């Protein structure tokens, strides 16, 4: 995992760790991770926001 910087809030650190793990496990693409990370850190991510990216997975998303 990456070293956290002093400028990151605890919510940002946790969000980064979560999306890094999802990408590592190949559940979402790196492109999607960036979008989800911002919403997750802000507490604005809803269950339906996760559904499509995880159902598509990184391979299918790259094709679309």
C-alpha cells in the first residue's frame, strides 16, 4: 500500500485503501476507482453507485 501523506484526512486514507484493494482484486478498474474514491471519502457513495462498476468489472468496462 502507498504511504499516506499528511494532507490526507482519515476518510481520504480509508477511501484510498478501499479502492486500491478493489482494483488489486480486479473488482473495479483503476479509472472507476478514482471516481469512486472521491465520492467515498466525501460520504456521498450510495449502494447503487457500486453495483454497475462491480458487475461490469475491469475487463468489460475497458471494452465499453
